[in-house]
């Protein structure tokens, strides 16, 4: 089994600090960054409006790619305690299926480490197994990629590839039991009905998964509903996996087949460099061999300021309510703190427990800027193992994964 991987310290800190201070100077001069805070400022001018395939989405959603479809949600639009479908990020690897009929949907269970192959309709899943509803966080492994220097290839996510809706479905472990999981089971892999961007119907765009221990957790689900509504195609309907706390790519969409493997799954985007980070820290810009990369499992501790919106201008003498969410992969968040003096001092925030394991946690505080001027509000979460968010972009890696640097927003106080 691979160990938990979090952001690793690197010499990128100085570069990132200079870049951040440059942005701060621009903000102070009046070049205010609105929706996207201090991250991804260079992309704001080229943000596209949602295409027809994102009908029903909030108009503030930012489309990063249309082929495959990828879109993120600005931080101030993620203020809801439960992420609505209209504000849930989108990450496709291929082309989503069109016109899938839930009444005809079938899930196949197979693999080297099951006693028997089994086929189940969606109706059988609903009627045969105990149904559960849980609020579970999903975050793209590349969330925050736009801050890495040197730049990493891939969609240049800022902060918005995170959401925590309510999911309704059945426990994966209950379904796997129908096929009889053998003692030599190591991994569960998925296959969906999306098609490859090259148009070849035989090509598989992505087939990832997670260790059998993750599959057996009570929170790992096969879901057919999100926020009490049938799961939309854009989010993997009619049936998807939800493995909260792991990178979103482990939660396969449009799932039609599951394989229980006696080895680490070797489907597309499980091998090579995808969804992996260097097993040991490397210098920024290094060439890393695939054999020196380790699979990402639990995501690192992280937080987001959802109110106020970055760029707020207010009068002096008025305390400001600040709030947001925090999460820590498979761990829990133990404490939250905010700073308005560039990390010199930190003040504790109120922190709520999760509504269930692997849900994000809400936090709040009130700040009182000492007088007119330019400020930045920084947020930092610490998990229950004592790991805290770094103040600069952590461990550079070739694919730009696991950026959990403190979220920062801009504030000006003037008479």
C-alpha cells in the first residue's frame, strides 16, 4: 500500500512568494481580482461562458476546457453548506454518454479476486441493498495547479475544483459482497461508458480506482442521486462511485463495470505519471521517472474562504465576518486560523464538526482591521494528525497535484 501523500516542501517557496507579492502590489494599486481571489489571476480575462452542455449551471462557473469538459467554481460561489448541483465543479476525461436510460443501466462485477461475476440493474441496486445518504467531499487532485512554478501541464485549476454535495446510493462493500471478495483482493477498478476523445470506441479514456481497504469503508458509495435529485449526466449519472477524501478521479463516473483485482489496478491513468507525485521531494522542474512516482490516495488538509468575496472595499471601524469550509482528505480538520498580517500572527476560528465522516467542515471568524489600508485574509487549517496548510505552494511535482497552500483574499479598508 502507498502511504498518504501531501504537499512536500521545496525551493519553489521563494519563487511563489515573489509572484504572490507581485500580485499583491497590483491589487494594492487598484487592479482588483474579483471572483478568483489571488489565484489564477491571469486566466480571468479569458474565462469562457458555460457551453450548452453546462445548462443549469451558475453563470459564474468558469470553463477551463471544453474537450474534455472541465469547469470550476469561484470561491465566493461555494459558500453553501451543501454544494448545489449548479455550483459543483466538472471534470471529464473523455466524452460523456448521451441519453443513458437508468431503467436499462447494468453494473457488472468481475475480476481476478471475486468468487463469481455478477450483473445488477440500477433497480436491483435500489431494491436489494440498504440505501444511504451522506455528504462527501470530492476534490480534483489538480485543484490549485495554476500556482505551480515552473508551470505544470493540465487544466489550470485555481481553487474551485472542490464540492461537498449529498450523495444517495448504496455502500460499495455491500455490492461487492454479492460477488464474493476473495482474501487476495488488492484493488477495485472501474470502467465507465464515456468515450475517448480520439473517437475510437475501443479506447478507454480513464479507468482508475482505489485500494480494497478504501472500497470497504462505510462512506464509499455507488450513487445515483445528488442532493435528492437524480444524478445528472454531467456529474456521472445515472451511476457513479463516490470515494470521498481521495482525488476525484478515483470516483468514476457513468460506471458500468467494476473489477476487483489481485494487484494494483492498471487501467488508463493508473500507470505512468497520472495522479501520482514523486515518492521523495524533488527540485522544481526536475524530470522524474515513472518508477519514482507514488499513487495519490488521501488528499491533504485544505481550506477555502467563501465570504467575503476577494476585492472587498469597506469603511474603517466595521468588523468583518469571514467564513468558509475546511477538509482534510480521509482525516478530520482539528483547528482553523486566520491572519490579516501576512501570516505573522494567527487568530483561531470557530470550527464545526463534519455532519458525517469525510464531509467538509464549516468555519467562521470576525476580523477587525486596525485602520485604513490594504489587507489580505489568509486561512489555514490543521488536521487531526497535526499537519497544517503551508503558506506557500508545497512540493513541486510534474503534474501539479496536491497544492494545499493557504487560501488568500484581498481586502481594502478606506475612509
